[in-house]
C-alpha cells in the first residue's frame, strides 16, 4: 500500500509548491498526483516546471502529472491566457505530452476501498456518457488517457468544466455516481471570505476545510473532492495537499 499525496493547482507559485514538496523528497512508498495547472498567473512558472521536471526524472516520490486547461494551449487547444509561456517552457510541456509524462487522468483506491477518478476539472454526466459510462475509476482513467479530443478541448470536458457544473450535472440527472472523483480547476467556495459560491442543493451536500483549502461534496454513490487552493498571483498563505494513507494507485 502507498501514501498518495494529491496536489491541487499550482499556477506558477513555485515557493508554495516547494514548501509542500520538501517533506516528501526521498519518501519511499509515496506517490504524488498533481492535477494540472502548473503554469500561468503566479510569479515563477519556470521555477514550477523545473521542480516538476526534477521529480518526473527522480526516484522518490513517484510523480504522476496531469494536464490542466492552462497547459492545454501548448498541446492542441486554443490559446486563451494573455501571458504566453516562453518558447523553452512551452517546448517542455510538449515534450512531456509526447512522451506521456503528462496524463489526462489517474485512479486511486483509498484504504476504505473507495475508488477515485482524478482529473483536472472533473467529469460531468455528459462526459461520462461520452466515454461509454465506465463503471470503475480505473476504466474511466484509461479511456481518458487515450486523449479523446472531443472531450479534452471541450469547455464541458475534464479540463474545463466548473465544479458547480459538474456536481449539478449529476444532481440534475439523478444518476448514481459509479465512483468518486477528485479535481482541481475550480471550487464552490471563496477561501479568503470563507463563503459559499454555489446553489443551496450543492451547499447542503458539502463541507469545507478552510485551512487546507479543500471541499468535499457528497452525492448518491460517491463524492467530489476539490483540491484547487486558489493561489492567485501571490500564493495562498495557508493550504495543504490531500493525503491518503494506505491507498493504492490503480492507474
């Protein structure tokens, strides 16, 4: 069994990433899953990419890197951020994509036996159906890692969907979730104001860890864990990755 550490969006905040990585360097039986959006917004995108490159080529902890919407313009999607990466950083992302060091999804099983699909933004009911309605998180991850373009570059897909949109799609459809999900990209709260930014039917199903900057929303059949700490341009003053002891990486 493994300790799995799930790190939310970094957004160019190398100092914040360094702080949570330092205790993990050389840690055996540890796997880090970073859910994308390494780049843009913060003060040191090149520093973030250097840190992740070292881990992708290092020994411990093992590193699984997912793609976020902010990486997507360099890999096939339309540009949208007004401050493009320099040529070297853009080339590094393309190299990771071509060598499959960048993935779309991962799947884990907790010590309690709960399966989680990990993507950047989460899987709506419509996206799940487009995948063929997989019944396990591992199958969903395998299918997403074939890089279905109709989903990847779509604004309703697993790189772009908003948290309230994802959760609401399962509530609207009254579909039982076949597995739980963890994602970055967006959340249903404002951490600085400790307030909720969602409709009441989502609010009553949700809890927030304000210090760790993480929310859990429980629906029929599973839950959503949102791990984007919303660093902004300067970095969150307090946050923590999501740590699962005695977990298993399925794919």
